[in-house]
C-alpha cells in the first residue's frame, strides 16, 4: 500500500469514527501494509467490512493495521 492510499483510508476512518487510536497491527520487512480495518472492543472487524454483522453492537476500539 502506498502512503497516499494509507492516508486516504485513515482520513475516511477519521471522518467516520472520529480521531480513534491505532490499537494494533503487524508489519514486517518482507510483508507490506495491505489492510487497514476498524475493530470493536471484542476484536471484531466493523469497517470496511462487517463479516460478523456486529457493527453498532459494541464500542469501537480502534484501527488495526496489517
């Protein structure tokens, strides 16, 4: 992921959820950033997809980078 794409994604998250914390993630020297998601306090992804159908159920925890 390029810096411009990461910034645009983080700006969208900020506009939607406010100035939330970056709470976790994994980056290594041989695996570039490929996903930026928002998780709730149960660790469930709620943005950009809500695969478990839990969006709005729990408080937002933060942004996860991987």
